[in-house]
C-alpha cells in the first residue's frame, strides 16, 4: 500500500459533510493523535475503539477501510 489510511481518508474531508465517511474524515483530521502513518487495520481499529468517540459506529471505519483497500489494491 502506497498511502497511509489517514492520507487516503483525507480526500473525503468536506466543509459540510453529507455522509458518515466525510464526518469521519473531518473528525480524524481534528484528532491530533490519530495514527497518521499507519496502514495496519488492527492498529487503527484498536486506536478508534479507545479514542474514536466521534465515530457513530465502527462500521463507518470498516466501510472506509474496504474502500481504502480497493483503491490501493
């Protein structure tokens, strides 16, 4: 994988988010502790389980992760 998950997710940032992935991207951008260089599912999901109070559901992360894998594949 060439880009970190965070770097990929940032393309979904939007000033007025219309979906849960855009909301996730905006919140991850504001989260200064987010593991920005990671491409490891387990590291990211563990981080979000403990620190991702801004995620409405871990399903949002899983959906974003699937799109990330397809795009980087």
